[in-house]
């Protein structure tokens, strides 16, 4: 199912029969996946699994246990997984009942990428496994977030557009939220539903 109208996709029990038990939240870097997933977790009471937190080890090393840890986490009956790692996407999507794509416009994503990165550098914010971003790595590396957004933004849109058409994922309700307003409306209506 592909629906860009949030009021009709508000969560368990709404008009189109979408039952969200295992939710994969996707979108390019700085699309708001973590904030959105935490809000969903609070509303629904589901476990929130942040793939970046499982992937990165100390000093920005890649954890060897990543795939195993993800496969363990998704055996639960209800969860919210956020992230875009291709090596575990198949396992996650096979179990998922819903995929929510935060498909915000490029100019918003890129602005967030630059401002968030600068803020993290200045404040020395500790990220996954207590790692911190540096100016050199952020702005003089092709893997720095601003450059990563430029590199992956269009690619991810094309990839997700193709994946949702595959028979292997026909069981998934695919919700695409194309703007900050659509994201906010989705959460507002979900909260209203839970209050009934």
C-alpha cells in the first residue's frame, strides 16, 4: 500500500485497516527518523531499535555483531526499527508489517545535515558508543553527513520506490510522508487515536 495522506494512515485500527505491529522507519540521514521513531515508541509502547547504535563501535569502528544483534532484536512481536542498512534490510522487511518512509524535500534535509553537524561538533555531543563528530571528518570526507546526504538522497528514493513493488514485500503497508507537515499530522492523529 502506498499512501501519502497521513490522516488515513494513523495507526492501529484506522479506516484503511493498517495494523502497525513491527514498523521500519526509513529515510535518508537527517530526515528525522530518530525523533519520529521515539515519538512512535512513546505512543505505541513498542521497543525502539536504532540501527546506528547497533552498527557503530568505539572510534567509529563497525561492530562485527551488527547483523546478529539486529536479527535477535527483530524476533520480538512488536518493535520500531529505524535505519537504512542494506545488509539487514531483507531480514527487517520480511518481519515488518509497516514501512514508513520519511521523504522530506532535499533542501530541508541538507539544511538539517549542515546545522546538526555543526552543532554536534561545537557541543562535542556524544553519539553511538561515545563517538563524537569532528570538523575534518564531517566536512572533508565523502562519508561526512552533509556529503552523504548529497550522495544518497536521490538514490534512496529510487531504491525504496523499487523495493516496495517487489512481491517479497507485498505484505507490507508502505506509508510515505513527503513533508514535515505530513509527519506532524501523522503523529497528531496517532496520538488522538490512542486517546480514544
